């Protein structure tokens, strides 16, 4: 089977992808432990590599009454859903990120969740390609 060349990262996504890749260095977020099976993910790349995405992957809860910020969902190997909650403290460009997602969705006449999925795929690929994260 011929190898296909990976698509380049969308220029508008790059700044946000690079910052997302660094959240794994935040000791408030990692290591991440599955409450069901006890599996512990030491870093964001390990978390991305050893878990699987769920359909709604990133959700914006910045306007929620408990001010959670954004949640990222992935499934552990045991099928338990894991959640990483982060705010502007862990991801300073959080508001700009969601503005970019909304703008990109509007310009492309696509649902925001479709743009989030595209971002997630590119972000995960970036994280897995970077050996020093």
C-alpha cells in the first residue's frame, strides 16, 4: 500500500496546536489517571497515543456557571471516558482559540464541531510527531 504524505497543518491552527502540545507539561493536568482501571498517563503525548478520541472531543464550557473552561474527552483502553479540564490558566489562548474555531466555521460554512474535529486530528498528529514533548 503506498504511503500518503501527511497534509500540512492548517496555517490558522498552528499557533494553537503548538500551545496545546505544551499542556502536558502542566503538573495540574498530568499525570492523568483513569479512575476505572488505574492506567496512568504520564504525559500528553502518551495520553494521545494510548487513548482514543470520542466524537465530541473538545467542548467549550467557558460560559458555564462553574467556569470550567474547556474539556477534552478521550477513551482509555478500558473504554472509560477520561476528561482533561483546562482553563485560561493552563491554556492562555483559550478565548482566541474558540474565536478562531467560530470564525473558521463561519468562513467555511461548516459546523463548529467539524472544525474542532479537524483541529483535533492535526493537533494529535503534531503531538505524536514531536519526539521532545
